[in-house]
């Protein structure tokens, strides 16, 4: 994701973030992952580095806005997954750690929900959408004493706002970075893509709705999840589940054994589940799984 031309084009318009990314790229060439390197700089006490860090979420918001609007006009895999879940009467909580709005694109076309309010993500009786690490179009209010044309200029002369999840606003236009029609500046509500994230960037009401859903949930499908996100594993582990897990599937293009092991060790309800978790994994990738393996699962859930 961070190695394509669109990311480089985006960074060209954000010189402070681009300067920091030069060091990240050097680390990656030396064997570190993007997430490992960015965490290194996020925790670096050097004042010079810390002066650059506030520009990273601004650049990421711009990048994922471009991805959300230009990558595709139809997120086929997401739409198919929705058709095979809520379209078949399976009450579903969609949990995503991605910042883009491709899943919203598919849900909007199928359900006509506009995602313009906090409640719009969690008010449908058949499904909820929870974006635990933030999203394009989400922001923290940033009071300023003067008109400032863009977020980068604001970051050069002002300290970013205190980021409290209960103040996140959703459904903001791209102009949230330019003090446009809203007459209010916002700072992007995005979790830094670093390893070991320990806090959500998500409206508390969404987390509460997810916790309520999990209490009665027996069936889990993890797609492209590394199981390295301690915040999500912690939420799953600490939820007050009233029913034992019946079905768990893991779809990954990476090391399936490692992912399953982290899920097994990180979530006590999975360890207590009466089945062999290994045999329910798929390492052939999302597209192949949807085409070949999803329908039997749906059949088992719908009778």
C-alpha cells in the first residue's frame, strides 16, 4: 500500500511527512516493516522528529481519500461478502482496521445508508460497521483563532488538538482539511499504522455497540488480519460473551499458523472453543476464499 506511486504523489504535497518517510524508507530497505519503523519515530523523543510527526496523519488522510475515491468504482469482494452475509439474513458486525471507505461504498450501494452520523454506522438491525482505527472523513475538532486555509499550515503554527474519541465527528468532506464550508478545522482521526497499537480511534458508541454484539456472537471470520493488533485482541478477550464460539475462520495470504496462534493465545474464548482451529484456516487469499469457500460456510449458518 505504501510503496505505490499514489503514496509518493501524495507525499510530494506534504513536505514534512515526506521528510520523515525518507527515514522510514531507509529502515524498510534495512529489513524493518513500515509499521515497525513508524512506531520507532512515533516514540522518538527527539524534538525534530516530534515536530514532523503531526504531519503524518494529514498525509495519510489525503492518501486514503485518494484510494477511497479513485481505486475502484465497485469493491467487488466487499459487495459479494455483504451479499453473502446480511443478504442471506446473517446478522453481521463488520469490523475493519482500514482507513479507506471502500467497505462503506459497498454497504451504501446495497443498504442505502449514508454514513453521515455516528449512529448511521450502528443503527441498522441487521448489521453494524465498526472502524476501530479511524477513517477517511473522520476528524477531531481543532479550534483556531484565525482563518487557516489548510491543515498543514495549521500544523506548522499550532499544536494539534487533544485527541479525545468522544469528540470524533464523521461524514466530513475532504475540505475538512481546508476550513471550508464547515467553518471549522478538523485534524484527521486516524490511528498511526504502527505495530502493537493499543488504543482505538473510534467513537465510544461504536465500541459499545460492538461489545454488545459480541456478547451473543458465535461465528467469526477474520480476513487479512495479522492478529498483531493488541487493541482488537484485547477487546475480544475482555468482552463478556454469553455463548461459546461455534465457528471460526481465518483467511490470510500470510503465515496462517502464526496468525492462528496469535488469535488462539490472545483470546480466551477461542482457546475454550470445542474445535480444531487450525483446520478452519485458509491461506489462499480473500478472492479465492470468496469464490470457493464462503458459500459452504453461509449454508452451515443459514441451514
